[in-house]
C-alpha cells in the first residue's frame, strides 16, 4: 500500500480532522474538500492520483460516489460514523483471520471490534488468511453467520465486499 493510500485511510477512517474535515452522512466527504485539506498539510495529491489509488486499491478500501464528487472509506472506521448500509443476509458461513496469539481472548470474549466500529468478516478462507497474516501466525475461524442471523444479529456488507457485524460471541465460532 502506498504512502498516499495509507494517508487516505488515516483521514477517511480515523482522523478526518488532520486535514480539517468532518465525515458527512454515510462517511462521505467531497473530493475537492479532501484534496484541498491534503494540500493544507503540505502534501500534494492530484485528482488523477486519487482516482488511481481508488482503482488500484487491492482491498477496494475507498468508494467514489456514482457522480465522482464524493469519497469514503468502505469500512474499517474508528470514528463514530454510520455508513448507512442496509442490513443484509450473509452467507451461512463467513471467516475471520486472526493471529494464533489472540485465540485465548477470542474463546473467552468472542470477536469484538476493538478500536473499530465493527467486526470484519471475510467471504472466503484465502482472504481471511491474508488478514490473519498481518497480525502474526494466521489462524482462520469460521463464523456461523446463518445461526447468528437466526438469533437476531445484524449484518451489513461494505462497498468492498467485507461483511460487518457488531460482535461475534464464542458459541458462533469454530476452526476452518
């Protein structure tokens, strides 16, 4: 991930105030305001570069509005924001990649969002392995999302395909 992409993630997920912004409804900001704010920090990012970062992001971290005037982070926020995603019906099983060092806490407390707004779930084992690798020796857990939904738990699907939920209790977890 490029320096520019990391900086955009920091702004659009965690610290919009770094460039004098507040995230609007759904986490959106005007692209022109974002580019002006970045310029005020002494960095330069041209619209063409921004479009390239959005298009080439391996995890599709950012979403441009249909008219191209607004941008937001697809998921992963630590700031208090409602992405205004509709509730969605997940597949019966999703996956969560983590590090083996986290297993004791997970079996005791379940999956919690930590500093983020939601727990992130992957649609396939391969993606979960990539996520888990970022944190240490990867372990992939299964999440019985069909049972969770039957039990009244809510799910949302982010613009980039990542599934979101508020928390996952240990009884819904297993090993992949």
